C-alpha cells in the first residue's frame, strides 16, 4: 500500500518546479494520473459494463426462449383445435347416423307392431265369425229341433243353414 502511495506521489516530487512553463511536467503528471486511474478504475467499470451486457444478453435469451415456448404452445393449441374440430364433426356425423338408425328401428318396430295388431285383429274377426256361425247354426238347429225334423229333407236343411250363415 505504501508503495502505491509513493508511486502516486513521485511524479509530484520529480517535476516540482518554481516557475516558468511546466506544461511538460503537468502533462506527464496527467498521463501518470490517467494511467493510475485507468489501472484501478477501469477494471471495475469494465466488469460493471460486462456484467450489464451479460445481464441484457441473458434477459434477451430468456425472452426469446419464452417467445419460442409461446409459439410452440400456440402451434399445439392450433393442432388441438383442429383435432377438436375433426372430432366434433365426427361426433355430429355419428350422432346423425345413430339418430337415423334409431328412427329406422322405431319405424320398423312400429310397422311390425302394426302388422301384428292387424293380424291379431283379423284373427279376432275370424274367431268372432266362427262364434257367430256356431251361434246361428246352434239357433237354427235348435229351432229345427223344436219343429219336426222329419218334415225336412237334407237339401232343405242345408239351404236353411246356408241362408242363416250367409
């Protein structure tokens, strides 16, 4: 430390003079002062500016990285959006097909049920006709038995029954 102070003050002692022009000593003193100042101050200033530059570079890198991540996220979101649109279209088409199948099934079931009801109705009509025929035949035979059967021959008996049935 003492050596540094001695070096700093040595130019003053060497070039001290009583008068006249002292431009050369002053210039040498200034150059020595500038060199000392540069030696002790330049390194911290360089370090400060280098640190500041590094900080700015790191900040820019992190911003660029975030921009790239944002772009990737945007691309992924757009891909998912397209996939969602395709899936939505597929679901709508499937729903339409399913609705059409359900409608067809209901129509077929209704048609089959109507056919069954019609068949059942026809069978019921046949059964009722048979009952009516049996009733008419029974009434006719009963009325015939209440009369004397020997007065009728077979052809007359068939004609009477046919008239009642028809």
